[in-house]
């Protein structure tokens, strides 16, 4: 089995909804994407221009797999952003590091944060400075680009690295097993993951 090429994606958004539904709720009409991040073949890219992001994502080959942490959040924003993006992402396989961690731990780790996975797998942790903006109820539109851009790059990189690390860790655990079954997830050999 050929190991696919993974493209990490993440978005940073406004936080204009109310506390009842969650400030960053993707379906709130006043919320939008502020910054788009994705991994390329040699580096991570960030843009604040939706058209630039769409152009780059449209050119990604069908056999590539998009990955992210709690990627359903990002996808809801991206589907709202553009029908082109909705069609593109629905035509590709998706790897969610949060869901993978849940499944691969036998449903013991629920709703892991990306930082928790980074600590567990020895990856760099993001700068807490940006979290303080979010804790104060400020969306990404209120954060200076020179602070937000490196934060988004680290998010995309960590989601990509944690996907590699979770996958490698799982392979190491199952090398001696001929068949591992866990709910709806089945691995027949170490190359299935």
C-alpha cells in the first residue's frame, strides 16, 4: 500500500456569536474565516485572502489526504466560505487527528486538544500568548497578523506532525498483531493506517 501525501489545513476565525452557542460557532452569520493555513510540499503557507487559498487548494491532486485537528470545525467554515471548497473537500479523504486519537485509544481519550497530543507525542507546543486573546473573547480578526501567522503555522504543522506520530505509534503497537479491531475501525496489518 502506498502511503498517501497529507495536506494539513487549519483556519483562524472571528468570535462574534454568543456564549450560548459558542463564540466561534461556524454557522453564526457574523463569523467568518480570518486566516487560512495549509501545508505544501516544502513548507506551510498562510494567507488572509480566500481566493488565494481556494486557488491553491483546488490544485491539490485527488489522491492527497487533508488532515487537521477537530477538522470538522474547519470544514464547516470552509464549506460556508465557498461551494468550490465544499466540493473539493468532499471529494478527498480526510484525516482528523482528534478522531484518530479517540479511536486508537479505545475511546478513552475524548475531545483531545492539539496541545495535549503535542505533549503526549513530544511535539512543540504553541505560544500561549494567542490563547489569551481567545480567552478574553477576542477573535482572530482582533489579533495582529504578525502574532497570528506564526500561531497558525504551528497549528498546521502540529496537526500534520501529530498525524504522523499517532500513525507511527499505532503501527508500533500493532506490528505484532495480525488483526486489530476496534468498533468500526479495523486494521488488518500495519500498513492499513
